[in-house]
C-alpha cells in the first residue's frame, strides 16, 4: 500500500485550532472533512470512533506537536454527517459510518460487479460479498456490513435485489435480480 500523503494545511499549526471567523472556520472544516474522506478511502476505513480518531495521526501531527481538540474533532464529524458523508451509528454520536462513497455509489459499483460476474439471480451472503475471492480486486471488498446493508437497500428500492435476514450481519443474504 502506498503511503498516505497529508495535505499542506496539515503541517500548518493554526489548522489545529478552530478559527473564530466564520468564513475561515467554514473553509477549515471543509479541509478537515476532505482529509477525513481521503484518509478513509486510502486506508479503506468505513467506521470511525470520535474519541479514538482524536488521538490518532488523522487529527494529531506529531511533527509539529499539534492536535485538534476533541470538540473540534466532534465538529468535523458533525459536519461530515450534515453534508451526507457520514452517519451516526449510536445515540451518543461518537461512532460514525464514513461515506467516502455514499450508499447509492456503492450500490452502483456492487450491481456493476453483479452483472459483470454473472451473479444476477444468485443468492449470496454478506460475508461472500465482503470477503470472497470473487470480490478481492474490487473496491467494495471488506466493506463494513452496515454500509453494505445500506447500499443493498438502495438496490432493493430499485427492484434489483431482495435482502433477507440471517443470524448476524454476515449471515444476511441477498438475491440479485
């Protein structure tokens, strides 16, 4: 895997303090949101904890000894959610499903794979979609099961599949049409 390259603002100490001027703060939050999305895409991360992230290299640059505050990290995540690039997974709003691709985009990618691989009219478990050798070369390989469910629900609403229950998320099944 290639090394993730942080954008230039990540090396600028004032970036790690939320700015008081509204226009500047908006630009700053946009930069942080873009960083989170590109970081997650690079490392194929689908879910982040706010507190764990606040202590990670994503929001802490040891080279300049700067770290975004927990309150600022929460604001970045809230912005991602309000822009449609994330979804809170609990009432406490401290675990977020990250949409570096939105569910409808994953739905298109997955259904394209279904058609190209001859899987129409097939029944597959979530585990097979997420981890089989057939999907190893595709971007959705290893996708979070909750994000997979949301993506398949998009396809279900379009009449392209039917999702059925299992004992666990990985036992959930889908029949493609």
